[in-house]
C-alpha cells in the first residue's frame, strides 16, 4: 500500500478512508518529507506545525 497524507492535518496513513487524527476524508499521495512525533507537548516543531497527537506527519503537501 502507498502511504497518503491527510490534507487537513498532514498525518500520514496507509489504508484509511478517514483520518484517525482529525476524521478528514481528503488525502494526497503527493507529499515530501515527514516527521515522527512521539510526544507533541514536548516538541517545538510539533507546536509550530500545530500537531497535537503522536504519529507520522508530512512536511509538504501537494494535490
């Protein structure tokens, strides 16, 4: 399966029709770079990106 990123919150998922993080339904397979967040409250980058839950997130999205 090809990974895809949620267009709303940028979470990267494999086989999902709905994002487990924000319940979004729009995804893209065109994304570049990712960050793995283990503890969002302790990560300055997660706070800058608006990430509140642990997981794998895409840096840059395109449609």
